[in-house]
């Protein structure tokens, strides 16, 4: 049993709208108290159907924007002129670090994806993060932070600057080093609410329960956010393309709905809830 008790961990379902069935799975898990948030891909072909499910639900589920620059077609004409289809993560990552991404067009795309969220849900996103963590990349993070600073109510932002947990050491390092540490500094300096630590990075292998037990054990006393990808009916994405992590989605959904997850939360002394907090730049 963990020595640190009374910790709160947010559990966020990513990819609502990207894969059919994710929204339904998120709502069911939230109703059972197993997850607390869902992050939405609003340029995906399945977004409108997913939004209808989320908007009509009374489950306690905080909804955010999963800003997407790596899959599908841009919503904005400005970015479509540069990228008729969104490039894969490797290209976005390389171009961002070479300062070669079309920043003005990405700003237009961020606005378009936010508008698609608000138009379908009826309100602005409660938080912002990025599909494959693109919101933390050089240039992109400044666009996101400058944009949300103008909103009537400042959303929280997922920090990728402190990625904890067992295994996946290179993946955790890459998330931090490709922009996460810099994003964390900027969130602290601006007083933007964010998670103190991020959990959930793994290789989509089979033993999800063992990984979750490790993440729960690693959660610090001031809270953390676990990102996950459950879908009880995963097979293809909303465009009909085969989903490369469909088997992992089904495993995650089954575990999160199970008595095993409830027992693991109790054993770790963890409650599922919100993970956002502010911290001034002078704090420790």
C-alpha cells in the first residue's frame, strides 16, 4: 500500500471524436466514477456524433480540446493551404524544432478547432491539451497560451513537463524534452491552472493494470493527471481507417470499468477527481 494517501488523480479519456465509441465509453466510465475528463478531437469526422453524446450526458465529465496537428484534415482554410492533410507527428515535431511550421495558419487552426468545440458543446473547453502532445511544441505553445489569455474564462492546460511512472523512459523523456519542460515554466509564470504531474505514457502493451498500479504509486501528493485511451468498441477510427491501438483501447476500457481498478485506487489511497492547480513562479 502506498504511504502517501489522500491523493487526487484526474483520469482523462483522450481522442473523443477521433475513434467511434470513445465518447460513449467516457460517459459510462464517468458515471461510474472511474474517469473525470475527456479531451475532444474536433477536426475529426466523428466529432459531431461524439459531441452529441457528450453534450447530452449528465455524467460528471469535464470536457477539453485535444488540439490536433498530426491526423486528418485541417478545419481552417489557412492551414489547409499549407497542409492539405495534417502531417504525421514526426514531421510536425521536426518542423516545430526547426521553427519551420506555419505559425499564423496554426493559430487559425487552433481558433477553428476551439470554435468547433464551442459550437457543438455550447461552451468553451474547460481545458486544452494536444493530440500526441503537440500543444507543447515550440511556437505552438505560444499560440495556445496567447489565444487562451483572451478568453473570458481561462481554461486549464495539460502540462507535459513532469512525466512520471514506471517504464517508457525514452517516451517520457521525449514528451518532456520536446516542449513539456518549457510549457511547464510558461504555465507557472502565467499562473495558468495545470496538472502538477502527468502519468499514462506507455507502449500500449498488454498488462495495463500493472502499469496503472505503477502510475498510481508514482502520483505525487499534490495530484496528477493520467491520460488514457479507452474505447469499449474500438476497431476503426471515425473515418473508417484501422485504429492502430484498437486492442489497447479495449484493454484500457475493460480495466477502467472493472472492480480491479476500484481496488487499485483504494489500495493506493487515490481518489479520481480534478487535477488542475495554479502555482506561482516563486513557489517551490
